C-alpha cells in the first residue's frame, strides 16, 4: 500500500499536470482568438477593426514614449486610494452591522440600493462636487467598492458561532478580544472575497470616472483616442487594462488568498 508521503507526492504531481493542461488550453484559446481577430480585420477598414499587428505597434508606441506607464500608474493610484478608503470604512461597518442585529436590520435596505446605483451616476455627482480632479475617480471607486465590502463582511459575521460568543461572555472576555479572537478569523475569508470583487469593480468604474471627469489616466486616454478615431490605440489601452487586471487577480490577489487561507482548505479536506 502507498505511504502517506507517496500519496502526497502523487497528489502534487497530478495537480501540476492539471495546472499545465489548463495553461495550455488557455494559450490555445488566446491563439484562436488572435487568429479570428486577424481574419476579421482583413475585411474591414483599420479604423473600424484594426488587426493585431497594428494594435501591437500602437502598444509599443505608447509604451516607448512613456504615455502608457504614466497613465497606468495614475489610474492604479486612484483605484488603490478609493479601494483603501472603502476597506477602512466598509470593514468596521460590516462588522458593526453583523454584531448589532438591530443596527443591521435598520440599514439592511440601504446597502442593496447602494449596490444598484450605476457608477455613471456617482461619476456625475463627483464631477459636480469635486470637478475634474483625482477626487472624482477616487470617490466613484469608493462608492462602488464600499457596499460590496460591507455586504461580504456582514455575511461573514452571520456565520460566527453563537456558542463561541456565549462562551466568551461567560469567560468575561473583553470586547476587543472577542473581535480579534472570534470575529476576525471567521470574517477574513469573506472580507477577502469581497475585496477581490470590489477591486475588480473599482478598475472598471475608474474608466467611467476618468472618461467623464479627468484629464489623465487610462479612461481619459481611451476617450481621447476614440474622439480622434484612433481605434488601434483604443484597442491598445483596453488590452493593457485587461492584462493588468488579469495579472493582479491571478498573480497577486488569488495566490495571496490561497496562501492566507490554506488552513481552511486543509480543514475541509480532513
């Protein structure tokens, strides 16, 4: 019979093969999309659908002159600022609504309404209040991300075991210790799931905000290229943003979540 070590080695080898197979499938999918794109671009003018080579040349151009990196950095900074503000305010509010049932019931209708408000509406209000500035984009990202974080953290507090809370009260555990020892370990997976979702939404709504109320950033450059009918640059900026979002999601956020909560998967497998 195979030993425990041999079983682990076999499991890891199988997992590596599955990841490699998935990677090859994704590469094949990207290749098929590029081929289809190239064929379709042959039959239409380049200002309607530029081909992959033309878009690649535009990408090299905006990368070489520094336009790509400066505007990408500006957008990333705005998204990061809005996301941090949403986390600082949304995390304690979510815990508070979950820990205080009466307060949670009072605000329960408000959060879904905030989730349904379009980012374009927030952008219009932000332009009225802040004008064409960094605050406009930061505000839109904040108002979009905060309800998502509150909702997920709130749901996390509802899964906290009532027996643990009762035991903490019997032991006269201080409130801050109850929060750190009982609430936070249960809430963190929910918070991280909501944070990933909020960060992704933040990237998307930042384009809306920069298109309407900014003089720099990826969204502004997209609108400028569209106004000048530079469709190849529109594609180049769009692909850059997609690649950046995918890199952050698959290269940073998902591995970080897997690393932080690996104990949860191990407990579920046992």
